[in-house]
C-alpha cells in the first residue's frame, strides 16, 4: 500500500494527515473518495442541524450562501492553479448553477414541509 521511497518527480501531497504521495496509484482514488464522502456527510449534517435551531425559519438563504461559498472557493482554486480558461459556455455555467442551487433549495424546503406535516 505504501511506497518505500516516493518518486521525486511526483508532487508531495498531504491531505488531513494522510501522505497521498506515498500511497500507490491503486489506493489513492479510494482514499480520496472516502475523504470526499466523509466531508460531504459532515457538511450535510452541519446544514441539517441549522434547521433545528429554535426560532430558525428556512428562507432559502442557506442554499444561496452554500452556492456562493462553493463558487468563491472554486474561483480561488482556479486562480491559485492559474487555470483561468473557461471550458464551457456561459449559458452552461448558468444552467448548472441554477440546477445546483435549486436542488439544494427544494431539498431543504421539502424536508421542512414534511417535518411540519408530521407534527
């Protein structure tokens, strides 16, 4: 699983304390997939807990704020990587943005509607 001597040509990557550059190619993808799954579950759980705060009323700002955060972090990543060339049309980016934000908004709205019906 671990390489004894990392190749000097490969970048050295340590993610959450795991030295990914020392993993074999066959183990890097499952390790990254597991880390993404764990972080996604933690982010969803954190968002879900906000709905249980006394006096909190869901208005859709949570979905908007999440989408805005994703956009800002993606922009920072592209600037750091110096990857400023857009690969799709502007219309495709707008469609993807609305589908993503709409999915988050309506998923949370449905949860609230089901919870209020069950009371």
